[in-house]
């Protein structure tokens, strides 16, 4: 499940305060939603990268195992 970033995280990452974020949410909903969607995409990319790293490590273990059997 995707978690939305906290207001504190948004404040820090974007360099704005809570009032600005609330104003964006009201007056510029497309911008606000775009920001939230970008965090979701970032989270998905991070999860995919973690899966790829695990897969790479398993492949390396398998390769090393096969090498050890051949020697």
C-alpha cells in the first residue's frame, strides 16, 4: 500500500510551510495531486529497485555456487 508523505516531509522536501501546502491543496489541486502522485511513483520505483537488487544477489549466489562446484 502506498503511503502518502507527511506534511513535515513535504515541507522539508519542497521548502514550503504547511499553510502553503494547504493553500495549494485548495487553490491548485492539480499541482498538489501531481506532487502526491510523484511520491507514489518514487515509492514504487524504490520497491522495484529493491526487488531487482535482491534478484541480483540471488543470481550472484547461484553463480558462485556453480563456480565452486566446477572447481
